C-alpha cells in the first residue's frame, strides 16, 4: 500500500522508473506493520482463496495479504512490467512463487484481463489515479464472487517527515511544499482525497466498514526512514519546483543533497506522519 508520490504511487498509470520502484519498496518496508494492520482489520469471516491486488506496485499489499491468508493465491495487476518483475523476484525470494500470478493491464482500459472470480479485491493507493474510477469499481463488482469483499485503501497525500521549525533557515518548508503539491494534484489527480464510500455504493456494493489508520513512526535508529524521506521529497520536488520560492527550493535542495551537512540523511529528528483510510465493501 504504497503512498502517493505521485505516490509515485500511481501503480496503474506511470511509466516505471528505478526511483519509483525504490520508493514503493521503502514504503512497504517502513509501513509494513500498518499495512498488516489494515489487512487484519478487513471484515472477513471465511478466508479468501482467490485475491486480486489492483495496482499492486512492487507488492506491498500482495505480500501482506499472502501473510494474512496463507491458503490464498494472489493475482497482482499493474501497468508497469518493471514493478511486476520486481514483485515476482520477491515472491521467489520468499519461496512463494506458486502463490502469485502477475498480470500486466491498464485499469482505465475497457479491455480488462480475466481476473477469475476473486473472493477479495484489494486496491491500495491506485484507484485515485484512474481517469474513470467509477467504471473500474463496476468492473470489480462484476468480477467478485457473490459476497466477496472489495478493500479500497487510500492515503492523505504525501507523508510528513519534518517538524515545523525545520530547516532552521526556512521553518515551515515542508508544509509549503505540501501546499504546492496539493494545488498540483488537484489539477492532475482530481480523484485523490475522494470519499470512496458513496462511489462504492453507486457501483452496487454494500459498504461494510470504513476506518482511518494514523501513522506516526519515529525515525531515530531507522535508516530506512531517512532514505524514505529523501526519496519522497525528491519526487515531491519534481512536481513543485516551478512554484516554490527560490529560497524554499534552495533549502529543499540542501536537504536532498546527500553530501551536504544539512542532508536529511544526517537528521535524527525525522518521523513518518500520515493517514491511510480503508473502505470495505461487499458484493451483495
């Protein structure tokens, strides 16, 4: 359940890059416990045998679901061949290649692949990237087994990593970066931040639950948090550089410069603060 970089996380609709795959892997590593907690929360009485992970990225959700449901098989769907290759490599490394099937597909296409009749469909940080999410919701509804569950997991924008007084020469920098990012995404990713409950009901589902999970992870002693913060802010920079004040851009670049004494990798006061909301909807 990677976050929005964006997250970078456009699992279904971005060209693959090494940087994107890396940040999805970092997201999975840093947030592993939270992803597992969401999987445990799902209102499931009978363990699913067939699961589909829509917009799977490099497999954060896929492997959380395999761990949660040890008898299940997962079909992992993504546009990116690079992401799917990395996911298959992970499945082999974990000794579960026979439990994972990968499918390359564009979820905005009318021509969806045959996903079987899954008992559970999981879509983490992927639905908001679709140009036609309502159509995709109906396709999921029709593919699910009767009584099957659809879990839509979405995020509250980019995570925060810095406190308000950082950096010392430009306090409040991260919040200004987020404000600029929100303007950018309002134009380019209009479905981010949507309330998926009514959309699921309109697609024919019965909404069974909604929960927001708060993430607040201290970064001290966890080198992955520093790498995650740098990679996330680097990708954030790519969409807002033209709108930031020159002083803010220079301060951000000092944080991103691994050779700088001000590098974010040298800070011991980082944290990962964000939210994930999950909607659980059942096919009637």
